């Protein structure tokens, strides 16, 4: 009997606890395939967005904001989305500030293709963006080189402990404005892959996430090494915020929310062309 050829897939994602939790089953070989061998690459989301524009990886995490720029090369996966339902990236500062006072401020952002940046522009078009690595944003605020910082990843839960003040929760604003969850990150699959391999990658992704949810204690212990010194209880809270039923399968609501987000970005002149979101299962 001839065994099927094994395709190596480079799977690129962020070195943070919610992504680590999602990919636990794959990274530890709990979820296996006869068709696909997965090699993991860890990079920050700004780098992943840029690499996706080059079509570098077969399976990659991207920001939803980045999708219009990579849609010719990638299709979105129905599993693996990070979605905030009434919560999301936080705009934080050294001093209390009303949201309407954000106008004209100098703001540290984690990348111009991040969804957090897009949503902040939709909230307030008039501010000066300064790109800073996501894990150095609060440091930039503290030293005064920027007025405010747009905080993503675990910093959304820890900024207050460091003495910073929350100015605006973008997920909360988005929910109030549009009655939709806020799709922040997605997994994207290279269109160049054969259909059989695409289907297998979707299965692996879905089963890896479900395995972590079914074995949450061991998956969380694995993810803690990526939690940047967070206390276990706080890391568990963060993972629970962004690995949820939307992550297992985006259903109909997440694509609708993503389409709304990208349509508004296009209408505001922030995204150069209209795009129809496309998901694969």
C-alpha cells in the first residue's frame, strides 16, 4: 500500500497565550495528520500581516484589517478567529481622559494593519499614529513619547496594575455602535494549497481548538509560557475572552461583523478597495 505524500505546512502565529492555547493540540502532536506535517513559527502580528502580503506562510494568523491586502493569496479559515464580544483593545494613558479628547493626540499603535488601529481610526479619524512594538506601547506612554497607547494582547487586562488609565475600550464601543462582536484576528490559508490539503488544515485547526477547550487545564498550562509573566488566573481569563465558541467556528455572525468592519474601513478611505470576506471550512 502506498502511503500519501506528506505536505509540510508552516503555521505562523503570535507568541501570546490565546494563540498558544488554540494551537496546543497541534504543537504537542495531540492532533495528527497523515497528509500534513505542521511546523510552527512565532512572530508578532504586525510581522505576520507583512509576511502574509508576501504570501510567505501556508497557514498564518492575520488581522482582519489585513485581509483586503492578502485576499488574492489567502482565504479565511472558519476556525481560529479571535473575537471580542463587548470588549477589545484598550486605549490607555497616564492620566484620565474622555474619549472625545483623543482627537489630535499622538498615539502608539501596534501596527497599521492591525484591526485595533482600524477600529480606532473609525472611532476617531484625527490622531497621529506612531508604530511601536505591541509589548513596548505602555513603556512609550510612560516615558511620554506618546500621549496614549493602543493596547492589545494580555496588556488589555494588566495596564491598570501599572498605573495607566483606560480611555476607551474599542470592543465595547463597537458593540454599542453596531450590536456586533469585534473580529480582531483570523487564521488564513494559502489559496495555492490543493483542496484536499486545505480541507485537512481546516480539520486540524478545528480539532486543535476543540481539544484545548476539552482539556483546558493542560492546554492552559502550556499557554502560560507565552503569557508574559501573567498570573495563571489572569491568563486563564484572557484566554477565555478570545478562545470561545466563535473561535471553534465563526458561524454567520463573525463574517457579518467582519464584512461590516471592512466596509466601514473602505467607506472611510482607510481601505483602498472593497472586499467580500470569504471563509473556508
